C-alpha cells in the first residue's frame, strides 16, 4: 500500500499512521518527526529547518524532498504523513513515483472543525524518545507524565503553542489544502471524518481503504 495522509495540524494523522504501521507493517514516514529528530541531533538539516518549524512555516521544499526520497528509495509500501504539503512537493513526488512505477493507491483527507483541532493540539503530549503520541484527555498515558512504552518523561511539542498553532493552520489552508483538489482530480482522494475517538476514526480509515478489519497486509 502506498498512501498519503492529508489534513490540518493536530487532526490525528500521526495517530492513524502509527496504527496502520503497527497493524499492516507499512512504513510510516512523518516528515515532522524526521525534522524534529534532525533538530534534536543538531544535524545540518536540523539547523536549517529549526527556524521554519518554530515559526510554523514550511521548511524549504528541496530539504524536505531530499529527506523523503532517501527513505522512499528502499520501500514498496509506505504511509506519507505530512508530505506532500504544497503543490510543488506533490508534483515532485508524482514524478519520483512515476519513474519507479510505484503509483499511489490512495490519499486520505481528514476533516474536522478548527475548535476540535485546537483542543487536540493543546492537549497533546509526545514522547521525545520513541515518538509515541498521547492526549491528556482523549488518550492519556497509563504511566502519568511518562511514556507508557519507554518510560521517558512526556513533553509538549515546541510548536504546540497558541500563536504557532494559528500560524500552522493558516499555512495549511493556504498551501496544503489545494492538494485536496489536486488528488481529487486524479481520483485518489478519500475524505475521512476525523471526529470521534481514535478507534472510530481508524475504522473509517479501513473503510475508506476498502480493508476488512483483521485482513492480512498487502
Ligand atoms: P508535523 O509534525 O507534520 O505537524 P502537523 O502536520 O502540523 O501535524 P501534527 O503532527 O501536529 O498532527 P497530527 O495530524 O499528526 O495529529 P496527532 O496524531 O499528533 O509538522 C511540523 C512542522 O514540520 C511543520 O509545521 C513544518 O514546519 C515542518 N514540516 C513537516 N512536514 C513538512 C513538509 N512536507 N514540508 C515542509 N515543512 C514540513 O494528534 C494530535 C493530538 O490529538 C494528539 O494529542 C492525539 O493523541 C490526539 N488525537 C488523535 N486522534 C484523536 C481522536 N480521534 N480523538 C481525540 N484525540 C485525538
């Protein structure tokens, strides 16, 4: 399966990508996670990306494209979470996949009102070690303020502060939302209602992908 997850910040793309990876073994590539890892390790890419991420702006295309294609080289199945994020990235991805005869199977566009998105983002806690995603109300860690998988103290993401959240939502509307039409025109788009708990959304995701629950990986 080669899948793109589209949707505003905080709608739950990462939560669903991790679930699909866990259940079906498709590799989830989250550009935001890769950039945060590069920033934490102070790599040249991380240093170049830091100011953009902190402002809630998109990191320049050439940096992100290179980072994604390095990972896609060796994969048959993947879930792209947070990429592509503008028309130029989508076109470059199309060309890359065409050359490899690996067309996308589907693009899921998650939909939710802004008020619930802000609630999800303001209650998010993440594990800086293993990347697990929690929410203080909807999905709290059973280990309190520690990660229930690896025991690391949970943190609030640097860009989950009100001003940056607003900026990220604006950037999404201006630069990423046009991709909905782009993929609709290519008959790849499936809209997914992202309201309800993560399990409910996951069942909608399976339905959108025409997957019977508990069916084997493909
Ligand atoms: P990125 O990390 O991709 O952030 P984002 O797209 O803004 O998405 P988020 O990770 O914030 O949210 P999500 O939809 O994954 O939601 P989650 O599952 O965590 O990007 C960060 C930055 O990196 C960008 O601003 C940019 O600077 C840069 N960048 C990244 N990609 C780039 C690219 N391609 N080009 C250029 N720059 C790029 O869920 C959110 C919360 O809600 C969690 O607390 C979760 O537990 C909770 N939750 C999830 N589902 C539910 C549910 N159904 N009900 C209740 N709560 C839920």
